[in-house]
C-alpha cells in the first residue's frame, strides 16, 4: 500500500485527537462563572497546553518518520495502528490530570500523572519499534536512503564511546519513564517533566527525509 | 465520480469514528481516582482496544477494496454510505459493553455483546455487497483486473471441493454471527471472539490491488 | 483560491458532522440495559439513520456541484461557509427529535420535527444560492461548461410548459417546507417525509460535472 | 517539510474545531422542549454563528497565508501549532458566553465575553507572528514573491503618512482587544463587536498568493 494513504488517515486521527482535548475544558463554569472559578481551573489549561504540544510534535515526528518511506506493509500498518491507539488515548490521562492535580485527594493526582507517563512510555515504545522496523526494511519500503545511511544519520546523545551509540530521541522514553516514577512523589513535578519533554521535542531529533527537499510530486 | 474523493471522505469518517472511542474512557475517575477505580474500568480498556483495532483494520480493508477501482457510481456510493453508517455506529455497542460487561445485571452485558455482534454482522454484509457489486461492475468502475481475475484472486478457505469455493474473509461474518449467539451464554466469551476476529483480520485476506505497486500519480 | 482546497476542508466538516450523530446514541442504557430499554430508543436509531443518509447525500451533492468549477472566490467561499453552518447544525435537531418524538409531551416532538425541517429548508436555500452563483459566474470559476450548458443540463420536473422550467431537485426545498408544516400536525408523519426525501436524494438530480470522466490529474 | 502536509493537518484541525461548536447546542431541551425553551437559548445560537464564521474565516486566512510558501521549517511549524492551539480553544469561551450571557449573574457574562476576546487577541498575535516570520524568511520558505513584494502587497488602512504604514488586518487585533475591555462594561456589546469583526473578515485583507492563479499541480 502507498504509505501516503496511511499518512493521510493518520493525519486525520491526529487532528481529531488533538481537538478532543478541548472537551476537558467545556464543563468549566457550567454553574457559576467568576474569576476564582476560572483561576482554579489552571490544571485544565496546563494539561491542555502540554498535551496539545505533545500531540502536535508527535504528528510532526510521524511525518518525518514516514517521509523516509514510500510503501507500507502489513506489519508496519499494524505498528502504526498501535501507535495511533496510544495517541488517541492521550485525552484520557489528560482528563485525569486536569481533574485530580489540585483535588483534595493527593494520591488521585499522583495516579493521574503516573497513567499519563505510562501512556507516553507506550507511545515511545511504538515509535521506537516503527523506527527499527523501518530501517530494517528500508529497501522494501522504498526508502531513498540505505539502511546504513538511515542508521548513521540519527542524531546521537554525544561523542563519547557510549553516548555516540544512543540516539538523542531516546531521552523521551527515559524521560517519560522517569516522570512516571516521579509521579508517586509529586504529581506537579511529574507534569513539569512532561512539559519539559514537550519543549525538548519542539526541536527535531530525527534524520530529515530527502522528501523535505523540494519535491514537485509531493 | 472519481473513487478517490469518496475514499478521502471515508478516511475522514473512519478517523473520527476511531477517535470517538476515547469518549467512553473520559468519565473514568471523575469523582475519585485510585488504583481500584482504574482497575475496575478494565472492560472500558478492553472494549477500546478491540474496537480500535477493528475499525483500524476495517479502514485498511476499505482501502484494499477501493484500490481495485478508479470510479464510483451511485449504487456503490450508497452501499459505501451504508457501510460507513455501520462503522460510525461501532462506538455505541462499544459503550454498551464497556458499561455492562461487569455490571451487577448479568443480562445487561449479554445484550451489549449481542448488539456489538449484530452491528458487526451488518458491517460484514455491507462489505460483501460492496465486493460483489465491485467484481460485477469491474470494467465500468475502471478496475485494472477483469471480473474473472478479481474473482480468482480472492484467498480461499482451503483446497477441498467445498473449501476452495469459500473466500477466507467470510470467516468474519460467520464469526460475528457466532459471537452474537454466544453473547446470550456469556458476554465475556463473546467479547473474546470479537478480539480474536480483530487479530484474524490483522492479516490480509483480500486480493491486493495493482495500485499497491509503485504508482507515481497516487 | 483553488476550489479543491475548499472542497477538502468541506469534506472534513461533513465527515465530522456525520460522525457527531452517534453521540446521541451513546447515553442509551447508561443505567440499566435490557431489551425494553433498547427497543424504546427506536427514535434515536430512526433519527440517526435519516440524518446519516441526509448528510451523506448532501456530501455527494456538494461534490457534484463543486466538481463543475476549478476556482472559488470570496462570495462563494462565504456561501459555502453558510451551507456548512447548516450541515454542522443537523445533529442538533436530530437530538431534539430523538429525545422528544416519543416523549410524554406531544408538542415537544412537534417542535423538534419543525426545527429539523427549518434547518433543512435553510440548507436547501444555501444549495440553491450556490448553484445560482455558480452558473452566474461559470467562466470566472473555471467551469468547463458554459452558463447556458450548465443551466440546460439540470434535470427538470417534467415536460409540460411549467414543469420543464422547474429543476427536479427543488422537490427538496418544497418537501422540507411541507415537512416543517406537517410537524405541527404529527411529528411522526413529518419524520417520514424527511426519510422519503433522503431516499429521493439517493438518486442524482444534478448535472454531472465533466470531471466525472477519467481525470488523470484529479 | 512540504508546507502542504502541514496545511492538510491544519485543515483537519480547523474542520474538527468548527464542528465541535455544535456540542454546545446539543443539551438544549434535554428535559422539556417548547417554544420558550428554544427562544431562551438564543445566546447559544448567536455564539454558534459568530464562532462558526470566525473559525471559517480564519481557515480561509490560514490558506491565504500558507499559499505564499512551499516549505515549512521548525519555527514556523511551532508557531502554527500555537495558532492551532488558539483555534481549538475557541469552543471553550463560546460555551462560556452561551451559558452566561443571559444568566442571572451579570458578571458571569462579562467574564465570558472577556475570555472570548482574550483568546482572539492571542490568535491575532500568532497570525501576526506567522506573517512576520513568513516575510522574513520568504526565500527559504520557497515564496514566489520576494520579501519586498510581500511586504508591499499588504492592504493598508489608508493613504496618510501614518495610515499607509498600518496593515488593514491589524483592525482585528485592536478590535478584539477593545472587545475584551468593553466586556467589563457590557457582555452584549462585546459580543456585537466580535460579530462585526467576523463580518469585517468576510472580506479579504491579505495579499493573494500567486497560487490563486490556475495551478495544474495544486
């Protein structure tokens, strides 16, 4: 199957999932509305902003990844579906955090932040599986770059003997796993970690596909 | 009408319907949130995963089917609309199952699982009607393969005199009908059948369209 | 502006609006679920089916209309926006009908059916305005057919001196206006009229654009 | 990255956000439905119409802006994401206005109207940032017009030494800021300002991209 069809379906799913986030805000002030009610809802706004940026950046990375290939086979289609299952789930832990971060029950906020992190770790794993599958089947999937070129073009953590082996993007998976553990100490600190990771991913950590160059048929 | 326009509209409908599934999860923990509340909601997660994979796979099959043709006429447009009416309905029995699978009232879960199966049987029927219409009008619809080639390329159940006549995909319709009946014995067993059918459909059981080959104008 | 961009945005709006219809069904059986509860919700299913077919057919007609042109100017863009405002509103009277058709308060169902018809009349008016604008500016909008050809190709009501002047599709506006009035006598009869109009529109009553012919660049 | 991919994702987000507006109307008449209940909900309809036109026009402007360029880089992608975050937020203040404009608590309506204006001011700022970034990087982004041509083609407020320096579209940002302040005097007057601004933006105040000319590859 042409990978662009799968991309345009994925685009639709990303677009709906990112818009679903606003539903968490709609009930604010359904009874009374004053400055205090508005201000007290700040976890709703914070969760909206963090999750919006996160899904938006994940959409960008999705395009960068799939920009390397021209075809999609059945295993990749299934991996992509599992990834989308994680993306679409994001509004759920977002709602949990928004509801419980400042609630009377401290452990509610902690559980919410941990679920958020767990969903993100799952998404990170699927991104990694997709990348590994993609470089392992570069030729069949119609990649312009060879397996070696793709593997070599991944930005690394550093220049040492160890750091030069670790892709820079794996900070994400480690960061989300750390955020999940931190949640059991402080939900607020955990949410701050997720915000920082969203800011980190505003920068690109993936090799750019050649399609990024002027492509008259794109 | 060019069939690709109908496909891109259908893509949009599939993308929204698959994302609507998350709305069933949003009310979890709206009052209290603890490990027990989260764990008790497992039918919500199970129903989400099964329906997400099911809609995702149905989207793939939709593309494989429509990949065989280039034009769409009025009867096919109406059949496609009826199919989409079934797809969009999936979040409804999904919500019923999620709500009633572990509820105090045993018959509630059974009815929910039966409604789920009935919707799936209806969708299977529309898929079959679309396939029959498509091979019956292969030339008018701009198919690259002739009616005989299309009919011949369908993977069959087996090699015997009977099995070689039955398309492998018809396991779906039979399976969903069985699941609907099993529902009246055990809702859980019924849901397991639906999950297995989703796994079965992760593999392709449709003839691949020639468009799957490199198509510079796709 | 290229009219295809406006079409693809409109496609997205149609796809979301048609999927929003399922939200009316989600609360069914939120407390208890048995055969009686399911059966009592039949106005929900009827309203879902009628509105789904109606929006689906309207999407088809939208494509047929815009298939005649290649460019879109500001007035047409605004007319299209007003049309979409009507399409997106359809789930609202659909919910009113579903809720009140069999309610204890007879006048509630009548008002619901009248609101439904009024929204449909408004949509019909915008379709007519778009068609008139389109044939009045056929050349500027890049139509392949001249104003006279477009006007001449509209299927008419009949062959008499009067009937041959009235486009067949205007049955819609008249039918919806009649349904709105009938609502004040019987909400059920009114809904039946809307269902019949949806069936009537399953057939095409618009001139086919030349783009329906094989277009390699579409 | 090719700017058209970002545009089609943005189209999806606009299409979902504009359709989400209908959710504010769905609860009307959930208990009783009569002419009085319908009439009393007029702030819901007014807010729906104003926000629908506003998002629709913003979609048009988004296309006009991005029609000038062919590529999108990371900073522009992030600016676009922030803009979409504002667009998707519009249903929230729309719900606040619909709920509180005619409520018993006068200050509730005022706060709602002020939040609406604040969101619009934020959106205006992002539109301005995108425009400034776009003309500052015209060549890298593949614009057909040079930086000077783009800057020169912006319609101005007037012909005097001062007015000729101010782009006509900046009426929007000033108008929304004024509406935000007026909200604290009268929520109704503020909503009227927002309605007038939506009407003002029905006309084009941006330079048309050359892509508006017949483009066979668009």
